[in-house]
C-alpha cells in the first residue's frame, strides 16, 4: 500500500476534494473565518434553490461543496488529512454514537428546529 493509498483510505471519497484544493493551500490558510461563513451560507442558498426546483443532483453537488468548505476550514486551521480523519473518527465516537437523539433534541429545544 502506498502512502497516497493509505491517506486516501483515511478520508475516503473526501480525499479527492482535499487534493483538489492543494493548489490553493496557502490562500485557504490565509482566509479569515468570515470567508467560510459566507461561503457556507451561499452554498446552502444554492442547495435550497436547486431542491425547490426539483434538481436533486444539483442540490447534492451543493452539499458536496459544503463538505469542501468544511474541509478547507480545517485546512485553514492547520489540519492535514490524517488529522482530519482522526478528528472525524473521534467526534463520531465521542459525540454522536448513541447520542443522535439528544443532539436532535438540543436543536429542537434550543433553536426550534
């Protein structure tokens, strides 16, 4: 197994997104938090527009763009692919597994959603 294959297996399909942004690594690392906030908001707006127009694939592509922005936010904070994979695994294990009902309840009671 090559190093590239090992890393790819850590992020799975998301490795392709990570690699696509390598060419803009320095610029992404220099972006302020507001860049990511505005970008996510815009992608959600586009997702909703496509969803309302019955364009399921186009909406799904916007969701992938949201994942891309999340990965780049982590990149901007100095995380690499291995660290991202470790963060995701730990977060799922420690915060989500067996607790999704409580998470949904928190959003329902705190935010009315």
